[in-house]
C-alpha cells in the first residue's frame, strides 16, 4: 500500500509539474491569439486587458492590405519545400550508407557531422554572404535555399541513420536472394519501411527553415524576396508598433507548424528515439 501511495503521489507531482510548464508555454500563445482579435486601441490600454471587448477578425484581412503577406508566404513556402525535399532525399541516402557502412572512418565522419551542429550559424554568415555575392545569388531564393540545406543536412542524416539502424539488414539480403539487386532492395524494401523516419526528418527540416531569420534578413534585400520571419520583424515601427497586426501575422505563421506537428508528431518522436533501441 505504501508503494502504491508513493507511486500515486509521484504521479500527481509529475502531472503538476507538466501542467505548470504547459501553462508557461501556452500563456504567450494565448496572448498572441487574443491580441490579434483586439483593436489597436485595446493593445495600448494600461493596465493591459486580457480579453478583447469585441473580438474581431478584421485585423487578419487588414494585414493582407497593409503588407505583402501573400508574397512573404509564397517565398517561405518555396524555400521550405525545396529545402525539405532535398534534405530528406540526400539525408536518406547518406543515412542509409552510414548505417550499413563498416568503414573505420564511419564514426569519425558522423561525429564530424554532429560537431558541425555545435557552431552557431552567425559564424558562417559572412563567408556564405561573400560566396553568394561572387555567384550573384544574394537576394535570390536559391541563395537562401543553399545555406538552409547546409544547416539542416547534418542532423537530418543523423536522424535517418538512427532509423536505418533499427531495420535488420537481413531484409535486404532476403530481397537480394529473391532477385533484387542492391538498389532495388533499397528502393522497394527499405524505403517503404523508413517512411515514418522520412516524415520526422521532413518535420525537423520544415520547422528549422520556416523559423529561420538571420540568413533571410541578411541575404534578402528586395521586398518581393523576403520571407515571413523578416516581414513580421519589419512590422516593428520606429515610433510605434501595431501589435494586433504583428500578432495576427504571427498566428498565421504559426498555423502550418502547429497543424503539421499535430498530425505527424508520432513519427517525429519515434524517429528521435529510434537510435536508442539499436546503435
């Protein structure tokens, strides 16, 4: 009985801690949504009001008139989709090769990829800018896509390698006995089994690129080439900020991430824990 009681107390404490931190996370999100429903006058009321007196979606339609939100969305979607597709394909091939390799250079190489993630992106900002300037890619979507691919690829490769490690190599051997060559066994047997891992890798790449700001701010000069993160940052005025406009744009920017993660979170979690099952 004492063990059961102690277990129940530990469970209650765990849920209380989770609830506390959940509220910390949800509070700014709730404030963002409610502020987007307020009028401009309500956003400057002192003391601040939590609930808008007359909630309205007018701000959501207004921001498409005041700012080129549609252009920001289009640019962000193009950069995210191209980066994610390339990252998933290349990391899938690289992760498979790393998982099945028996080379003595495998561990040093994978460690090198992981070490690359330790360096802040700002260290490479100037070199990237100079290289892209030489090739005339500054202020182009291609010039923004290339650095994003470079920064998402190492961890995507690690994720896919961890997932491939959970798939027995005997499946490939059985397929080759049945007449498949190495490439056919990979495409017809292994790839279908790694769809959850690909989905998780795509989620990771999507989130990283969708939220990227520093390179977008530095490389994108013209208004027609800017992404959502840069566009929202520009809503901060020199003398005042239209907080309801900014919050409405932030809500629209957050929706794709929330929707994708809700429907694909099980794949993301399973892939992150896959490497712990089998080294």
